[in-house]
């Protein structure tokens, strides 16, 4: 880390040039636009984003079904989500995401279950609408406490011309206006998980908001302090360790989108006074809609690490009165000793350690503050499915000369880590074992490597413990056998 | 606050703290859930015979199936060949899912690429994706072979993979002579074992039958070697070691066709190896000339078996034999085919296994088991259970056929411990949940998804089926061979002892039975 900023920029450029050599020329030209080095003062990271992956390069991305069923709808706990199509998509995403919830699974909540129409050849040939109709009846009979059904389309649905909207409307009518939501999140749509988020948001707008009687929950009484947490999927309990801070601030959280979320919370969200948005990428769409249609302002916030939390608490409080502003200061003060103790314990061991990140649509920038609170340095980051507005926002988090890689390929990421030799890599399950075998400590930053929560003050202590544990494990000293040169 | 820097608590304990208990109870007011009484009454109803009848009357909805789709099996096959890159033609989401599914089980990287077809490819076809995809994959990952399979999308729009590969070669994506075996693997037909079969057939067809009509088919010149095909196996790392050891002890020249045990077991020594081990092209070619092929899992290789037989070999099909008689049969087939005697070492191991079974039989005798998984595997486990005097009361395979079910019934009929046992083809784990309430058993043999059944019915789960995500390194140990039988025995016993100890440690109430010697 004694290299100057200019030296690092040059090293990065050389690294990128090296990596591009491996591609056929036409492809190298296209990939070149997704790789770069951040120049301080620029409005974005200088890379293209949100476009098709090149075929055959080992992109890390998923598809629209993952963005809709996996990310947005799946965590809504009191609805049944049908993976509509062949068995695979639902199977591989069955309980794989740690969007925690409270409930009696199979009875009043259904998150960790796999509901599928298990499409067979005859369904492809003759269509699946009749089957879907029957499926809804079977769900009603066997899972009577479900509060709604969503239909998450897999690739074949859009290709064979099924009319899931007609089935949804028909069954909803038959079932006295039950919430039945068709979602056109077929995997071939868009270029990544991202369009799936958008389609999922639109489906909430069209099939929940626009069809819900505003007086559906007359018992609900508004207060001036009602807020909704938007875009927190409660990974390992993240939304709970965030919610507690908002409540301590004197706010009333009326809804969580969508970790540990319920359909009633979603239906009541238009009554919120403020939407606080954590994952901008996946839920900016519905936030903008609620602002437009219901006049609800929204504010992006960041609960990773004490510096960001402090800033966010004040920013959120600024939307409310002096009582809330004073309470926010109390909350900040209350947790200062815990934060100082965590930093005193872990910063000396982590100071100066370098990190390379590659995550989805928010965390490639959002977690940087938490690392910096521990004295760590993020030297490279990139998004699977970020858009240009994410890369713009990233400029406020990263330092000059940070290596940037959009929709990184397996080949590129391996090469970058091999040359940059960071002390820690933060990415996903498909990357973890590659880098550990190279002797590089690794923490999964989608699933929190089965740990968490990482949001909020309570979460920061766990984050610090885990980053330290990963880097300081004795195993990294054992990778070279003593008899090897 | 409950969090402290000295004693950091995470999701396991944090949310049991009073401030979070309060938070969760405040949240409830916004959920507008059903009443506790209503919830309780439905909970109880799901345990009844009435619910079971309605549950079994389902003909459209699948809930918690115990199967995956074809391309998963195709990726497994590709990883079983030396320096071979798996290439799935179609939507890219699928590939990420296959990779994460295998990686969560093996705790290893799983390489695979997609041709990343998107909406325009749905309209115009995926030719360009194949052309560019093969070129990119070849340049970046430098494989010796690329094995192509397909996702739903490519299948529904009818992409002609054979033609696309040929066009790609014409356009210079890859050299003309570069091996690209392929298979059509539609996810709406069969399951992951069907994909294994189709993909393996694709590889054999490619090498034996003239590489998609681009060269002369090979001519078989029979010799004394034999082939071994393991099938889709979540314990392949431990099992292939055992299989190779067995053939070594016999002194037999064996071509093991499709061996991903190297690819899913590379060391952490500072170097990432994208390719490791696997069946070589020479071995695939040599396999044509073998005297016979042993197919260890019949239902993973139905088409492949027919193909090999048509090429003049004797094919011995087994059903993942586990335990004493099953392994005896396997070894006696090797002996019969090769003329070599059963090695003394293996006979010793047989005796050691029988010895272990005799030592422990009292604890498993009469115990009722529910088991689910792949068809062949279930035949193997059911037979072994009956050797232990245990009862495979419920045997369930979501991807099991009627002929398979008949085979299971015949197995039941062959032993007094099969009396009253039932087989359930094409049922799922929500069906099994009903059975565990209406006809309870002592233990479940299944995969990680069975933990939901354990939670709901308090029936202990033994993880001996793919995938296993929430226990580590089981796949490194065999379940096949006498050694594997011993490992399976210990797993069954450990679960029994854990359950018994757990049930007898209530101080002053039940711990009179908390024996130190069992």
C-alpha cells in the first residue's frame, strides 16, 4: 500500500489490459467498457453497466426470476409463491436465501417452502393455464391460512403463450377478491436479476396497491411517525437490527419490504409518512411510485457501520420534528460505547487490510463505510446488476484509483485477485472456494456466510468479529507445506 | 443493550434478547395475522388422516419435491471428464443456480458457463450465443473439451444444438476437430438423473459414433477391460475413491466413465485448479472395447445402458448396492466378468462389516425408517436397512417411476422386514410430512430439506442423500463398498444414540436410562 495513487492507477490499467488479452478481439472491446479505475472527481465510475453479458464468459449473474421470486416476492411470508414452470428454478432457490422471518411454516407462513407447477412436456405442449387454475384450488384447500398467492413465471411461460393474468383475475374473483399476483419474471427477460426486481415492483403496484381497498384495515390508525423499511430482506435478521434503531428514535415502523414482510404491511405502506430505502437497486421503483401516487417522500439510508448509521439516523430524523431529532442523538450516544469497544478490539488487527468486493446491486458500495470504520481499505469493487445510477452513487464511497469491474467474469475476477492480492475478498458462494484455495480469506457478502445480522449497531459487532475471524484464521498459515520451496 | 464487544451474539441468540422480543411483538400488530387459535387448529389438522387424503389427492401442485431438473445432471457429467468445461445453452440464471447448488453441497467451486440467451434470442434463436459463447469459453478457460447441454428456453424455442455447434466451428469459434459433445436436456422431462443419462450418452455417442457424423464411427475390438459408470452421486468424492480401490485390489483394468471426484475435491495450497481429474478422452475411446460395463445406478443410465449394449457389450445394471449382500453382488459381478477372485482384503472387510453389524444390530433392529432420494439410492439403502433388521416403512422418490416402484415392492417382499412397507413414486416431501404424522417412524434418511420434516414431526434426520448443505464434508466419505456400509452404519447409529441420549437426560426424571455403555 505504499504505491502512490498514480502508480495504482497505472497498475490497474496494466491489469485490465492483461485480462482483456484473453478474449477474442471483438469481445475484448466490449468487456473493456466494463473495467476501469475510478478517477476522483468524476460523476460515475467510468464503466458501462446493465447490459447483456457476453456468452460463455462465466458471468456471475442470475436472471429475472431470481430477482423477482428470490429477492422481492419470496420473503413475503404469508403468501404462497408458485414457481411456475419446470421444477429446477424453484428447487435451486428453495430456502437458499437467508431472508429470516417469524411464523409457523406450512401453516401461516410459507417462505422456506418450494411450491411449483413442476411443468412436464404436456404442459409445454398444451399450456399450463388449466393446471395453474387447479393449483390455486389445491393451495386454498391445503394451505387455508395463506393471505395471497403470487405466480412467479419461469422461462417457458412466456414462450408458450400462457395467460397467467387471465387465470389470476378469474381465480381472484372466484375467491372473493383474494390477492393473486401474476409476475412476468421469465428468466430470459432483461440481462440479470435487475429486471426481475422491476417487474416484481410493478406487480405490487398493479396487483396489490391498485386492487386493495384503502379501507381494508380499518383498525390501522396512523401516527405522524409512521415509516416503512423498503429494500431490506432481513438477511440473518438485518431488518430487525435496523428496525430497533428506528423504533428507539421514536418512529413507528409499519412495514418491512420484504424480509419478514406480510401482505398486510405492504397494503398499509401507502399510509407511511416516510419510506426509508436501503436497497435502492431493487426497490427504487416502488419508492418512486409511492412518492408520485401517494406523496410519500423517500430517503436512502445506510446502516452498515457506525459512521453511516450516525449519518443516516440524522438524515431520517431531519424529516421529523425536534422530538425525533433529539431521540436520534440519544440513540447515537447510547451506542457509541459499544461501537468504540468493537473498534478498539478489532481495528488494531484489521487496520490497513485491503478488500476486494463483488456483490449484487447495493452492497458493492454500501458496506465500504463499515470496512473503513475498521480501518480496512476497499481497493476494488463491482456490481453484478448495478445500473449507472448505482455507479454514480458509488463515487461517494470509493477512493481514487479503486479498481472497478462491472459484471465481472470468472476469469477476470480470478486474475485481478491473483495480481492485487487483497487481504480479503467479499463476494458470493460461486466465488468463495475459488479464492480460499488461492489462500485468500473470503467472506460471503450476499448470505453473510451464514452469520449476521450485519445491519445496525448490533450487526456491526458481528461484522467486525467475522472479518477479523476470516483474516486471522490460522488455516491461512498452513496453505504452503513446509517441505515446498 | 444485549450486544457487547466482549461477548458478541449473532442471529442465533440476539433475537431472543428482551429488546428484540418486544420488537417482534410490536411488529405483530402490523401483520394482521390469523388468531393463535386458528393457527393452532390448522397445525393440528395438518397432522390428520383427513389432511393426508386431501394432500395425496393433489394432481397439479408440487410442494417440496425431492428432485431437480435435467441440466443439473448434465453439469455433473461434464465435470466428470478431464479438462472439460460444462456449457449450458440457454438462460444464464440456470447456470448460476447449478453452480451454487453443487457448491453448497461440496463446498467446492463448480465451473460452468452459459450462452446467456436473452429476449432477442427467444425471438431469433440462440445461434449467435452459441457461436460467441464457444469462442469465448474456449479462449478464456482453455478446456480440452466443451460439453453442451440446454435449458428450457433453448428447448422450447427448438434450437438445434448439433447444427449450432457445426456452424460455430465453420465460423472459427473453435477448431474443427475440437470435441464438443452435446445433449438436449429439457427441464420439463424427467429429472436430474435423466439429464445425467442424456449428457453421458451424448459424450459416448460423440466419441464412439463418429463425432456427430464428422468422422468415421469407431470399430469395437473387444478386450478384457471393463467399464464402470457410477451415476449421479452426491457422495462421489468418497465413493469414487472406494470404487478405484476396489478395482485396484482386484487388479482389474477399469475405465471409470464420468468421475467428478477430482473436480470437487481440490486442495487449498495456494493454487486454484479449475480442472482436476476426470475421465480422459483416451479412456472414453478405450471404453468402447471393454468386455462389459457395470452401471452402478440403473435409473441414471437407461438410455446409456441401451446404447452400450447395442455396441456389443454386456451391461450389468445395479441399483446403488449398499451393505453386505449388495456389495457381495457387485464384487461377484466384477469377479465373474474378469475371472479374478474376490480379493482377500475385501473378504476381510466384509467380515469386519458383518462384525460391526452384529455388534450393533440390537439398536437398529425393528426401527422404522422413512427414506427419500433418487430411485437407485433408495433401493440400496432399503436393502441395507432390512439386513440390519430395520424397516424401510416409507420409501419415496419424486423422480421414481412405476417400474421402479415395482422393484421396490419386490425388495420389500423378499424380506420379513419389508412387510407393511410402502413405496411412493412421484410424491413429494409435503406428502411425506403427512405420512410422518399418520404413520410415524423412528428416523428419516434424506437430505438437508428433510430438516423441515425433522422440525415439524420431531423425527430425527440422517443426512445421506444429495444435497447436504447444513453439515460439512459428508461427501468425502464412501457409502458404497463394505467401507461405505460401515460409514452408513455409524451414521445410523450416531443418530440413534444422539436421540436416545437426548431423550434420557432430564435430570431426576428420565436420566435413569442415561447409560454410559450402550
